[in-house]
C-alpha cells in the first residue's frame, strides 16, 4: 500500500498540479493528514495572531489516478479513518454563523480517549470525518483554495464523509489529482462556530474509475442513501442546487415526469445541512437507495 | 377522553379566540383533523382552480387549557397519530424551492396500505407527523394564518413532530388555546415541492403545564434530543436564530462560557431542515439529551 506523507500538501486545488504519487484504479492507499492548522496550534495559551494563515487547511496530495480523464467519475471508498490523540476546537472573533456575537477568540484542547472526545467533563462519542477532500477543478472554475467547497469537492465539511462511505467526484483533469485533509474527530451538522474537533490522522481509501459518467457536484454514498453535495453563496442557493440535482436524478432514474419527481422528492428526500460557516455554504440532498439504487442513479448521469 | 371534531377549525392563530373545549392539565384528548385542503381535493382529475383557498390549512381547535397563563410552557405529548386510507401529494405551478422550474400543477393520489404510502410502484414507509400545531400568539405577533410558522408554532412542517415526541410552546394568552391539523403520512426534511403526503386523521395527545418557564420558540423533545424550532424570512435568519437559542441553552444549562457553548454546539448540535417552502423558512437545532437533559434545559428558560 502506497503512503502519501503529510509533508506533501497543497493549499489550493488547481486545474494544473504536480502529482506526488501515481496509483492505478482499484488500488488501496493511505493518506497521512495534518490538522487544519498544519500543526501550528497545540496549546490553549497560544495567541492565534502568531499563526501563519497561508498555511491553514493543508490537503495531502495530490495523487494521480492512471486512466482518469475529463468525463469520468472518480470513486473513492473510505476504508478507515484513524485520528490522533488530541484535537482542537475553537471559536474566533467574528467567525461562524453567530459572527455578530463572537467577540472573543478561544482555542480549546480536546483529548481523545477511549473513543470519546473530552470537552470539560463531557465525553462526546467520536465520529471521525474528512473535512477537505477533492480533485483538480475544471479550467473554468480555476484555482480553489482548500478552505472553499465547490464542484471539485474541497472544504465540504460533510459529516457523512466518514468510514464506510463512498465518494464520487466529477473528473475534470487528466489523472483526477486527489488530495485530502482537515479531519474532524466529531462535528455537528452545520459546524456552526466554524470548527469541528480539528485533528491530524490517517485515511485509508480505495480509488476506482467509472468511465464516461459525469456529475455536476460530488456525491457521497452511505449505507442508506446517495447524497448530492452542493454549495452556493447562500443557504438558499445551495438548497436549490441540491434539490434540482436530486429531482433530476429521480426524473431520469425512475423514468417519471419532472413533476412526479418533484412531488416524490418532497416525500422521500431529506435536505441536510453540511456547513454554514465557509464562504460558500454546503447542503446535501439524500435520495434513499430503496427508491433509487446508487448504481441506477449513476447511470442517469 | 374528550374529542375535538374536525368541523371545529380555525384558519388563523389569533391572540383572542373562542375555545371550543376546555381541558385540565394532565388530560388526554383526541383531535380529529382534516387534510390541508379541508377535503376539497380528492381526485387527480380535479382542477385546483376550483378550490376555495380561504379554506386551506384548517387547524382543529382551539382548546383552552385551564390554568395556562402568559409565562408558562404548554407541554404536549403526542401519544398517537392515526391517518386516513389515502393522502394527496401535489406540485403547483410556481411553488416550492424549485418554483422557477415548476410550470405545471399536478395532484397525485397516494393510497396508504399496510403501513406504506404508494407512489406508482414505489412503497414508501409511512412516518406520520403533524404539519400545523400551535397556540394563540402574543398580542405583539398578532394574527398568524395557519399557513405560517412562527413563535406560537403554526405551520412548522417538522418531521420530528411525530408519535412519541413532546412539544413545548410558550404560552402567551390565557388558556394557551391549542389547535392542530395538516397531517403528513410522510414528508422529507425540507418539504421541497411544498406538500408532503397530505392526509386527514386523528391525533391523541396529553397536555400539561410547566409554570413560570418561558421560551422564545417552540421546542420538540424526541428520544435523543431537544430541538429548538425557529423560523425566519430566509434560511440564514432561521439558522442564526436556531443556533443562537441552542448556544444560549448550553451556556446557561451547563454553566459554561458563551464561547465554550459556541464551540461545543459546533461539535454536538445538528442543524436540521424543517421546511424551505412556506413564506417563512423553518430550521431546528438539536441538542443531544446526553449533553443537556430536557429537564435541565427547561430550567434555564
């Protein structure tokens, strides 16, 4: 198994990037990741003013997948996520959905013990997830800093991107160029104060290709559902986009009229918050697999 | 057990209303409810232009709860929801989150058989919920049509308002004046096309009072969490309000600083879509009971 070291990182997903490793479809590989502060923040006594903000949200990679071309889907199955022994939560002045009330900055060390994240005397069960994961964007979308979520993936902060889930990314550049980082030991849907339990770790995943199957946004497949992960300037924009995509999949995948698909979506499709705190907001729409299996959905692309 | 008939309905929650029944705290009662069309729509062949739109979203009631006063919380435990043998889904031109694409109107009959809602050849497991439930609003808020969600409750379209859940409403008027209707046999979070499986039925519930405990928005308690149900002109506004309330409860209920409460909310509090299709949007924030038991939360009000 090839290992991608956490010293090989990017801070932007760019259309053109130099890969640091090459793998074949079907191959299993390990990414070692930094926390979102690139290891710069380790103590509650530290001033956050001393951090180098050009070095936040590092993503390990990028990795070139042989045979991947514009018009394919890159399939990424998350086999395991291992996290470090301590994470960091924090609020920063003027950040998060309550930015108008957030006057102070506070970093908080969060030890991980026996499967729990310790917050004072509260033991929170961990539920590790990947905050940043994506591929090289289209020429049209251009350079996307790793702090941003968009059609290439990026900082989607989606709790369903966890062990056992499978991601599907629209490939826009030769080799796809996969990179990831920004693990969270645990995070509530919305990530309201703008950070989860930020932590370093290791992700083992398997890459594969689905030829000639494109998509507008990344998808994540869980045990129960296929979800479209859409982002927008506002929650309304992201919600409209996620819904429009889901209704389109139901329309084509079940061979029913658009109106029937819209009614059906209203009955069985859950909208879910991913995050409300990045420059672009992220929402996912979940189509249950008993309604439309992922395989059928992917054929409608 | 007193039964409130579905011929006794309101189309607005008003500060002053004539109760059609009086009950004591602790009493169990049954509400018979109409569907949201007041039984006017029964066939797919019907033109929706013939409906009397002054008669949509009827809420059965209102019921006077003895001893309820401004400054109390009305506790409503939903003991059972029974639904009719057929519901109605529909899309209407220009409605829902995809209003820009919704050019046509289509009613769709949805039979209920063996615990499933039948949509063509798809059997959707039912999950009955109450769309409209509320009390008399404050004098300040004034008359609220039953189509609207606000601080008094109303058209919250929240899937967690189901059998086994307990609601808490801020009482603003003598007797509280509880009314409800607009059941859905099943509805996805968001209710994207603007209707669930609209259906008539019967709700059995138990009312109680918590004296001298107020709240800004209705709360719903499930097995796992206490949720604040907030509405706003936009999803952003509803999200800010739901988060601000949750952080306040964590701040006071756990006796931690506001900053710590904000960080903690980001780790353990899920934001959830209720509905995105009424004139005001509705979002709920879920505080897990293992973090803050409902009883403790209510004491911080």
